[in-house]
């Protein structure tokens, strides 16, 4: 979807749908100049229909109103922002996501939107970026396998262009905000598409091919290690996980170096990328296996992140490692009771072959640390116990460094994640710190 900005009068915009944000409150439908102007052009019908539908600007609620040829816009989509005093990037993202979905469902292919109003706690550029990201995320579709034989009325609809309109003053900051939004939206869509692909398509070799293309397009250094190179390195943990599959494992190294001075920090990102997980001989149930093409989400997220760094002009160097393997069952697969020597010389006894994620990450973390990372962040669908303890849709964060943990939590809050802290006991904290110390002392 193409994003753009155009200064002008919303009432004169020729478009399939015009998105108009509305704050919550009794006087919400009369407070906004844009709403009032549009309402006058429709002889008060906009406010009457909103009142009939009991639409008062509730957060992420929408109302679609056809203009019946009385405006250049074919329809107006009111989207609720909730209480403006509590406006956040998350609430803006949700509001524009709901509006974009309503526009697509109404058949719009070209959509125009007013820029977000002024919020006490969000600067205009951040609000515009959040709105554009919300629309992109909501409109994502994976349609590759829909086929061409379906009836026309069942074919997926798509919004091709979203134009934000505002004042000449908005025009100064809008291009940079929309560029950031487009970059972030494209990266998230990349990770979603990789996960949506069947495991028969998104094999470890295919992930490596995707990473090679991303590196070429984004100005990244890349090195792809196959079984022979992994054996030379002693990366026996990732080799063990992948040895039961005809789709051989890959360890993918990516490096981002900023254009300017990078400083001493070098962030290490390590992604678990199990392209399909049967559980191995500790086999999963049928139901448990159905979603296991998604066990490569960590690796997809790391690759998506790397794809955006150059366009976002991130000033910090980043080392990334994607540990891609397929955990299958065969005569060559690893077994419970096997003992594996990982890259740093530590031996690992296999109790469950369905604990494959921590195995590939063990080698990936060591490899990334040896390449000079000063802080390590691993991203993984690990483990089922986290979902049992914290509930579905919840990510667990464990850290050996409080400062790093706070930075990650602050970033999650900016991106609309919700979180809570679970205090660790002193004994558990010391155990975690000891294990990290051991990793560093053995070359990791």
C-alpha cells in the first residue's frame, strides 16, 4: 500500500473513503472543525446518523456513512479515539486500524485520512506514524494460495493507496513520519509472510535465500553457514536438531554497520527459526503440531528487524544470527538420552527432543557473542511453559541485566505492548547470573 501526504481541504478530496477521527465525549461530534465542515456539507446528516448509531467517539469504534454524491468522497468513516487526554500511540494505531478495515470492507481502494488531532502526550509526527502503522497492520493479507477459481465476490479486497491530508504545517514533518511507518509496516509484513508460508516452502534454505535478498536490498553483510561449516565450528547443537530432516540446517549471520560513528555498543540479535517442529521423538500431539510452522517466528522477527535498520538510520551496530533448522523424525534424528557438545564445549544431555529451541539458541548465542556483541537479545517462540504460566498471547522476558531489561520494556511500551513485572527471588537471580557468567567464561 502506498502512503503519502497532501495538504488541502478534506471536503474537496476525491477518494473512495475519507477517515475522520473523533474524540470521545458528549460534544465530540461538534468540537472538530473538519467534522463540522463535513456535516454542514451534508446538511447535518453526518451528526444525525452518528447520533442514531450512538457513536460518540468510543475508542476504536467506527461508523461508515455514505455521502451519496454530495461530497467528492464516496463515504466518510468516523473512527473513535476515546478520551484525548489518555491518547497513546497504541490507541491511535488501533483507531486507524479499525478505520482501514472498515474502508476495505466497504470496497475502498483509494483512502484519504485526516491527520490525527493534537494529543497532550504525543507529538504530531509520532501520532501520524502510529496511524499509518495501524492502517498497514490491519490491512495485511496473505493471499498467495487463495487460487483463481473462486467467485469474484469472494476475492480479497485491497486498499492500494492511503493519503493523509492536513495543513501546510503538517507537511513539514509528515514525509519523515510516513517513511518510518512504511519501513516498519513493510518489516512487520515480511515477518508475517514468512510465518504464513507453509513449512514445505519456508525451509531453512529458503530462509537463507530470503535473508540473502534482504541483505542485498538493505546494505547488510551476510554469511550463510551450512552443515559442513557448522561442523567445523563445532555447532553440534543446531546440527543435532536438524539432522533428522532432509532440509539441512542453516546458521545465518547478518551485520548492520551504520553510516556514521557507531560507538562501542554492538547489539546482538539471535532468532530461533525452527521452520517446522514435530517435537522429534518426543513427538507433539496432532493439535500441538498444527501451528508449528510458526516456530520460526523469532528468526523471522530478527530478519524483519534487520531489513529496517538502514532505512531507519539506526546509529548502533547490530550483529544478528538466525538459527534455522527443521525438527523432524527419521533414522538420523537425535534421540532422548543423546549427549551433544555445543559450540562452546558445554555438553548437553537430551531429555526431550521437543526442547530443540534452546539447543539452536545455545549455538546461536555463543556465535553472536564471539562476533563482538556487547548485549544479547534472543527472540523465540520459547517455551510452552510461558504460555501456561502467563496466558496465551503473552511474551515472557528474562534478563540478566536490569538496564537492558528496562530498555526493552520501554521499547515495548512505545510500540503498544502491555507488560507487568514479576519479581524474581534473590536465589533465582543469582542462578541466572551464574549461568550467564558460565557462558561468557566458556567463550560465549
